[in-house]
C-alpha cells in the first residue's frame, strides 16, 4: 500500500439564486486538470429574513462534481462541519 497525503479545501457559499447555503469540499491539487468537488446545498426556510433557518433534511441535496476518492477523515470532517453548522 502506498501512503499519500491529499490536500482538500472547503468553503461555505450563499447561493442567492437558489435561496440556499452551499457547503463545498474541493480537491486541492496543483496539477488538477478539472475542478473536482462535492457540495451539500441547504435551502433557507426564510430566504428574505434573518436568521438563516434550514429546511428539513429531506430538502437538502448532495452533489458530486467529477470523480474523486475522498479521504475518509476529510469527508467525515466535512459532514461534521455541516451537522454542527
């Protein structure tokens, strides 16, 4: 087995066109030929007022962009951030 370290980055974006917040986890590889990432979109139940209130879990979406073997610990941390956010 070959050990390697894979760099990842994450960000939280507001998607005003969808009235949602979007968590993204990106593969951060300097020689990448494409953008590979996963995203979780959390719709806002009150898009025109504060504070943010998420819609129920069955209205959230998980989307994979590209092909990527995500390190389990990085993905687990990503899920924890969303769950605790």
